C-alpha cells in the first residue's frame, strides 16, 4: 500500500508518498517532473507529519539536514548517485562530473545526470545542489526557478516563508 499527503510550500504544492514506514517520493506540482498522487494511493496526511514539519523548518531556513527514513525506488547505479547527492553539504553545489568521480565512474557524467533527474525524493535528497561543470544551472524537475530559489535559500539561510 502506498500512502500520500499533499503539503503546501513556498515553491508550490508538494506530494509526499511512502509505505507507512519510510518516505518513497516527494514530487512537485509544476516543472518537467510534476507528479500528483496516483489514484491507487491512499491519502493519510498523518503519516507525513514529521516530513511536513522538517520541510517547513527547511523552508524557514532553520533546518539544514533532514532526519527521515527514506526508501527511494532506484536501480543500483541510481542508488549510488542518490547516496552521493546526500553527501553534498547544505549551501554548497557540485557538478555532475564531481558526482561521477565520487562514485568511481568518471565517464558516467550523462548517466549521473539522468539518475539525478530521476531522483524520487527531491529536496530531501538534494539533487538541486548539482549544477553544470561551467557553473550554470541545468535541468531540475521542479523547474529552474525553483532550483534557484532552493539554492538561494541555502546560501542566504533567510527562509523562503519569510518572502511570502
């Protein structure tokens, strides 16, 4: 059984999903990877109160690390990439090439980009912290403007809720 909740955030509505024990997805309501709840999922907002609270703290600029049980569905390669993403410190960025080198496969830059783009638990697994080798912002499932907002939040630590 998959459960879900919809939560409001400064970057739009987010859909959280999980198995009742761990978070398996966090999806945006806009952007190239927008996704809502599947009709087969069961709405149980109470299952996600801890996630919602930590996201609220993150958007307020007071939480830098999430303490949640995560269970992303991924291939073994994507799992390596997702684990590497979780080592990028708050407020910092790295390139797809940096991640490829970190996982021991320096020629897999494009595959890293694909795995990063298919991250099922955005924000919490910080795929927004990965940029192009030339320093440009590249694709993001929630849209480049949302990526800019998340990076600005982490750089300035002022909170996105303050601007609403």
